[in-house]
C-alpha cells in the first residue's frame, strides 16, 4: 500500500492508504524520501479553499526527492536506483494546473511521460535527502534572482529570509555574486542567511537605508544620499519595505518581484520614470534554472540545507503543517517519508 497525505480543508490534513501507482510504458515510479512544505501549501491549508490549486480529497505536495524504483519499457534515460528531484509542472500530463497535486506527501509517486531533464532530474550520490528536497524551491529563488541579470562585482539586496529569499541569496553567492545582502525582521532567519555567506540587515532595528550603508557606499540623486545598490530581489511581499526600496533605489537599479502580494500596492511611477528603474516579475523556473540548482547542490556551493529547520515523519504531517504555519524559529519544514 501507499501512505499518502490528503487535503480535506482548513487545517485538515490526513494520512490515508492508497493503492500503489501503476507505471505505463512511458512512466516511472519514485519512492519518496523527503518532501517539503511550501508556502503555497501553507496558504491553502490555512484558507481551507479548494479553489487555490488543491482540491478536497486529493493527494498533494510538490517539493520532493526520491529514488526511482520502477521504469516503464519505453523509458530509456531514467534508471532504477537513480536519486532524483522532480519538476512538478511536468510530472503529470495534466501539467501546471494540477501541479500542486503531484503527490509529494505520498510514499510512492507516478511520474508520467518520464524523461531525464524534463521531469526527472538526477543528483550525485553525495547529495543528502535534506539537500535534494530543496531543488524545487531553490529553483524558484534562483529564477527570480537571475531575472535581473546580476553580474559579478555588483551589490544585490534580497528582501526576505524565508526559503525563497535564502534560495535566491544562495544562488547568487554560488554563481560568484559576492556582495549579497539579505534583509529581514527576524534574527533567527538572518542567521541562516549569514551561514550561507550573505551580509544581513535587520529592519526591526534600523531603516533599510541605514542598514545598507554599513556595507555599501553612497551615491547621490537630486542632492540626496542613496545606497549604491545595483539590484533588489523582493521575496518578502511587505508593502512598507518595497515602498522604501522605491525611495532609495539608485538610477537604473533593477528590481525583481518574486513575492506573492495579497493586495495591490500603489507606488510612484514618477520614481520609475525619473530613476529609469527596471522592474521584473519572476514566477516559477526553467529547466536551465533547475540544472543550475542541481549543479549548486551537487557541488555544495553553499550550505543550502541550513534552511531545513524541522523534520517530521509522514504520520505527523498535520503537526508538521502546524509548525510551518506558526512560523516561529522555523524556515523549512520537511517530511521524512522513510519513517
């Protein structure tokens, strides 16, 4: 049998026994080793909606790492025994619309039309499950960070030290962008950023500009001092913080918006015009992003697994969601499906 996490509504996550998936000639079956609770999962379970990407009574979870245990007759490039991460968007024929229901919280997952570097991505044997499970969220952060085309020698500020912000910072550092500053209100999270090699600013203690001046020089616009920052990556989704960014951004600065804002945020188009700011929206990731992230993890370019703060067995999935929702001294909550 196949133990699976099932979503039933607001704060209602259960474990049920399901039939083992059956592989067709073009499919593979992955035995799940670790899965991650995503911010999207948290928002849906908190809201209790069936209109946000997960339907009632469905298996769910989309961040996972496992081992291939069965391969269909027509699959030529995926082998039994491979340790792999999965792209949930291409894991099922249904595609992106049902990608949150791929089954990351199930012990066994069917990957349809399986192909290497399409929906199945192999890791080196030296990668730990706690590292490999971060492939999907790190790809989101990497995609957003590099949407503004950062260059070696530039200063890039990441707003927010949650999983996506830390992933963005790690991706930048791993690609040789040394001047990375992470901004947050939570000292616990900022310590994780420092472990990745980033500088940090705690805006519960000082303004964004004051914090940045500790690490960067000043430039001027209209006779006013502003921090010499080349790009900002917004993973925080905090209206006061993005307002401050718009005030202090230097001419020709680039701003990436990865954060999911829950309401419209008014801002000054006069600032965009006069400073010639470039604002980029960034969502999801590409195959190229995933391959860059796998290279990062395989070669241990940063200690990315430091963001894993809590590990629960599958039978405690509900408690794991409680911990993730509380957001107290925690960053990434993952599930160990081998226990």
